[in-house]
C-alpha cells in the first residue's frame, strides 16, 4: 500500500494494483499491473497487456497512450 495523497492511496491485492479512499474502500473494480497516485484528478496506469492509460478518480478511462 502507498501513502495517502489528496484522499487516495495506492493498494495491491492478489489481482493487482488499484486506488482506495480514506476508508480503505476500492474506488473502482479494475486491477492494474502498475498505477501512480492521482495528480490533479488523474492517474497513469499500466494494464496487464502493457498498455498505458490515464484514468480519473472514478476509474473512468480518459486517454489511451
């Protein structure tokens, strides 16, 4: 688990990385190979197919890279 930054932290379970809120609840259902903390409401993630994407704080896909 990562540190909390602006109300969210990174966490990992058996299925992969994800973001949690201050209550420890996952803020979306997806799991990823790699994630970064949210900055200005967005996070860079890497899927298990090695695709980089940007998601918002609700887990919505914003941009494919």
